[in-house]
C-alpha cells in the first residue's frame, strides 16, 4: 500500500514538473517570437556586410570563390554572437535578482529550470542561424547551389551547434559575477575562440601552414561547428570528419552544461 502511494506521489510530481516546464517553455517561446524580428535584422546587417565584402570586393584582391566558404562560417558565428547577448541578459538578471530567482522558487528541480533554459536558447539560436541560409543565397546567387548542400547534415550540425553553445553559455555565465565582467569575458575568451576557430580558414589549411597552431585551434568549439557546416556545404574531403565534429560538440555540451550548472548552483546557493 505504501509503495502504491509512493508511486502515485512520484507520478503526480513528475506531471507537475512537466506541466510547469512546458508552461515556462511556452512563455519563453512567446518572447522569442516577439524578439526574433529584431534579431534577424541584426544578423542580416552583419551577415550581409560580411558576405558582400568577401564575395564581391575581395576578389579584386585575388580572393576568389570564397563567398560560400564564408557563408558556412556565418551560420555558426551568429549563434556565437547570440551567446554574448544572452550572457549579458542572464548575468544582469542574476545580479539584480529578478526573473531567474523567481523561477528558483517554483516547485520543480533547479536542474529542470536550467535544462529548459538551454532548450530555449537552442531554439532561439537555431532560428537566427537558419535565417542566414536564404539570406546567403540572395547575396551569393549562383555562387551558392542549394542542390549540392547535404541538408540533413546541415540542419543536424546547426541543431547540435546551437545546443552546444547554449550549454557553453551556462558555463561562461558561471564565471561572470557582475554585468561589467561580461565584456571582459567576451573579449578575452569568446572572441579569441571565435576568431581562431576557423572563421576565415579551414582546419586542414591551418594544419598545412602550422601544425602546432592547428592543434591549438582544436581547443575552440567554433572549429568543430564551422567544420561540420562546411562538410554539409562542400563534402567531407578537406575538413575534419563530420561525426568527429558532432561527437566533440556533444561531449562538450555534456561537460560544459553539467559543470556550468554545478558552478552556478553553488554560487547562487541553490539547494
């Protein structure tokens, strides 16, 4: 009888967790829908300026047929830039003890709240990255052949990359105690990882130039994300093996997500 009552209580708890988590997700999705237009405009301005310069101005300096290569980088870069935006919002929220602290009072495990937030950030990043595909086609025109793209690999790479950077976001936030520290973390950590993570070059070409620099670039998660997208665009030949990139990001997601969660939980003194 006791076992039966315990089972019923656990079942009721689980239903409560699911209901609250779903309601939180719905609320966050409404915010995403409300803000996505401005985020698309921001991505459009940065992405289009970069692509126009690379595809139509740089060929005059001898850099030809580089537009599609750069487009692959941009799909990942906009995800990384969104990480910075979210990092600022989360740290400010925690510093001022606002919405996030209200969530911690809800009758669900803290882990559920963090996981729900990670999924929200993942969806948000995916929407921004996917928006850049038709934009890239409009700018590159015949330089981008949609028929040659492996869409299954591309969509999967964008999904895993968005999930990874959402977990990485939690990890980075755990080190920022004040809003004023966000800029320092971005310039000292995120920016170098992005710039030397294959934004303008492939890992194979870097390896041919300097093996030590190539191995060092493997520290950057951007390397695996950009290489995975380029495989979807160009095929496997000159890039890191696709499934190595995906596996590395999944392992990184688990590490940064769990470690970041534990650090934040301890810092915020959450039970």
